């Protein structure tokens, strides 16, 4: 299929909005090591303590109703776009053809972690069938299209697709977060993976996600950090990358640190170090000096172009959660809690109605594939 044909297919299910009139709600990036820390006052702290008192270590938090004040005013279906806000990195790969390609894939992967809310905030849990759609316009005139659908609620799974047809970039993925209580911390185990397919080179890179930890929920200052070792692989060649998101030690260490290695087979080609919130460095094993790999503070965010809420479908994320967001940002937490409860109650009614009528719910935009990742299908294919 040509790039033009694919563009038409994807655009058929993507909003067509003038960027100047789009409702772009940007998030602030975290440049300082302590930007995402917050100290809770006594009342919200006591609410969290009351919830935790009913849990045991290792308990699954997915079915626990969290207080509204911990919510970030956007859905997980939208938050996934944070990893796609620096598309110029991938576009350079296709135009210039820098080799080995895995260098640019690693740079793309490391570019999306600095976008986070202040303190410990959790995006809305998407309802079954919820979607989020947006477009991106790039300086070279090319466009990207993104769609995410909540393809499962128990357990939660968000399936997403991103495409830059003019440059032959396709990303299919799914996120399956599983939250656990760990004592003074809560962990979101980020199961699932996404594939980056570069049509020009016929190469696919498989990329999992690191885990997310909320620290200090019982004692101390609350903050979020990433922790895990992520392995990026390309099945077609012998190249891989191992990236460690380092958690801060109890008695020492810093925040937001990463280290990593890029391999050809078992041979180490490059070593990585630095902070995902600012500057990361690269060097060859025999080199004494390291050079800047990416300074995320100098990278511009590509804005989302999103259909205005009043033109969205009923289960599009911003329209669905509009009143909850209004409560969090303007009308107060009681209002947000009331509207959030109404959405959840309506979902229970819909589940019961389908069960009573013997209707099996199926995703609208995604189907399971052989590699285990739900694949996007345009309605034009049906």
C-alpha cells in the first residue's frame, strides 16, 4: 500500500482540526530532579492511610477506588501520547538513514519520560471502548495520526496505533498496567509492549515499558520515579539495547538516572548514561570521553491536534471525562468525584445490559495478531 493510500485510511478515523483552534492541553516537562515531589497535607494523607490500612503488601490496586485528588486530569488513552511527542527523532531516521538504526530508536524511546505531572498523579482509568484520537503536524509538512482504544477493562489494556505515512513509520502497541501496593510505595507494573516498524528499512523494533513507582505514600515526601531494565530488540538483525531506569537508593544516589548498553550480538557497541529528565550521554567502550546523546530540555514538544470536545463521540476521552476534568481544574474535588462516580455507574449498567442480552463486546479499531499485540485496522478494511 502506498503512503498516500495509508494516509487516507488513517485520516478517515482521525480528526481534521485547525491547530490554532484545537484544544491542546499541554503538560509541563520535568527538568529538575525534584519537580515531581509533593508533600500532602494532613487530610489527604489520612484518606490515603485509611485506604492502605485495608490492604496487605502485594495487593492488586486496580479494583481499589482511589481518592479524586490523586487523579491527573486526562485519561491513560491520552497520556500514552507522551511517548510520541518528539517524532522528529524518528523522522530524521527515515530521511537521513543514520546507522545503526537502533541508535535513533533508543533516542526516541528515551525522549518521552520527562513529561509528567507534579507530585504523584494517576490518569483516569479508561472505560471499555473509550478512544482518544489526535493528529500531529511536523515542520517538514508531514502529518502523524494517533488512535488509542481501551480494548479490555478487567484486566485493563489500552491498544494504540501511531503512523507517519509520508515517512513510513508505524507504531502498534498495547499497555497493560497492573498496580500493586508495596508498603511505603505503590508500583504500576507496565506489562505490554509496542513495535516500531520502519517501512523504508523493513525493520521492526520491539520495545517494552519500565515500571512506575509512587514513593513516600506512608512516610516522607511523595514522588514518582521509573524503575526497571528495558530490552529493545530487532528480530531481523542482531542489534539490541538494554536500558536501566535507576531508582534512588535509600541512603544515596540521585533521581531520574539511566544507564544502558547497545549490543551487536554480545559485543557492546555503545554505553549510555545520564538523566532522562535532562541530558543523556553516549560513548564507545574504548573512549574515555562521553558525548551528549540527547538533551531533552532542548527538544520541542509537538502539540496534539484534538477535535473540540463538543464534536467528539460519546466515548472519546476528553468528552467522556470533561466534567471530571472541570472538577479537578475549576469546580472542586466533590464535583469531580460526583462526575467520576456517574461514569463508573454507567459502565456497570452497560456491562449488565450486555450480559443480560448475551452480547459479546468487541474492540472497534483493533484485532489480536500473531505477535500478541493488538493491531489497528481501519474501518475502511471492513
